[in-house]
């Protein structure tokens, strides 16, 4: 792994494959680190002659933390959003899209395939909106246009994500991670329990930044809906969404695909809101034909 300065921030990244091959940039979701994209998934894409880049978003993993921006007042942000007003937040998703553009510039990548999951899908959409010249294609996975009229998360999904442990004990954080996956994970593509526990422990040991998570969450909450911009997206687009996603119901995937001209929608039975190894193997099978058709 290595670091690069992008948009005046230090970002941690890792690459797979040959730099001269078409680039595929993997953009992680809220609180997810680059290591949440399984190595086997990255290698499967690179094996088809693509240059794969996974990286830690700002405020997470080994990328730069913005602790000087303080903790966002989530209750106030939610109140402002519900009132139709623009809240003050540490940064916006558009800033995180600028991070991706800066990463590309630093790596001397002119154009790339954007693949984003959840919050990362929102950032990938913004890349297609604001930096269309930088995209070979767009893939939005378990994400949303931000349409305020879409079905909400299930009460169980909302509850578990709002109940993070106050304890900083690694064991307590790992147990919480297991609980989250029990609620929002993919029922048809379950993790091996021991492997999941080991993965969560590795992630927590690598970096645990609840303050960074909250600042990212604030950016998601404050993001403007992309409903009016997505019809102008020209990048060939694939939308993948789980039929069993309790956090972002699959109506959001249908909405995103409807808004983007020519987008192809893949709804996956048994897929929830995670990146289990078994699910990523299935995702690679959906993704590779899209990438290959738009080299």
C-alpha cells in the first residue's frame, strides 16, 4: 500500500494489475476501509486486464483524519434536512468526489471505470456528474440517487446503525460489527462467522475512527438529491442492488437506473448491504462484462 496527496489530503491506496491497463477505481461505503473490498475480488478484476485501485476515503482507514473539523451535531443536521434546509457539515460528498479526481491526477490516470458501493456509489455518481471526462463507465452498487421520496431503511437497520458501542474495547467493537452484519448483511451470501469476526478485528486494529465515520455520515445526510443531474450522465452505467437490502431498499436501485439514460439494472436475490466474499464473487460476474464492454 502507499500514500498520495489528493485534494490537499493524504490518501492510502493499493493497486492490482498492470498500470497500462484500463483503470477501475473502487470507492468504499460509509465507514468502510479499502480492505473491505476483498483481495480476491480485486484480483479477479485485475486478471481480466484491468488496473484496480482501492483506497481509503478521507477520515477512515489509513487516510488523513479531519479531527480539526470536530464532531458534527447529527440531531441538528437531521432537523435541518427534514426542514428542507442546508445544514452546516464538516465537508460534502462533492469534496469526496474531488478526492477521487485528485487521486486519479496523482496516479496519472486520465479515465477510469468508477465502481462505488453505498456512499461510494453516491460519490461515483458525482464523479459522473462533475467529471464526465474522467469516466469510462459507472457502476453504482447498493446506492441511491438521494431521492427523498424513496422507501426508508427498515427500523431494525436504522436502530442497529444508531447504537454503536460507547466502549472502545476491540472485543466490544467486533461484537457490534457482527450484530450489524446480522441485521443488514446478505441472507443469501452469508459470511463464514469466524472469517467475518477475523475481518472485523483486522479492520478495527488497522484503524478505528468513530469520529471520521460521523463526519462521513454527516456528508451523506447533507447531500443534495441527484435526481435532476443523473439524467445528464453519459457514462455507460450498471446499477446493482440487493432484493434483500434493509438499509437502502432496492427501490433506490430501480430509481437510479430509471434516472440514468441507458442504465442496466441488476437486482440480486439474497443480497443485502455488505461485501461478503461470496457476494463479491457474484458481483465480479456481473461487473466484468460491463467493464469489458466499455474499455
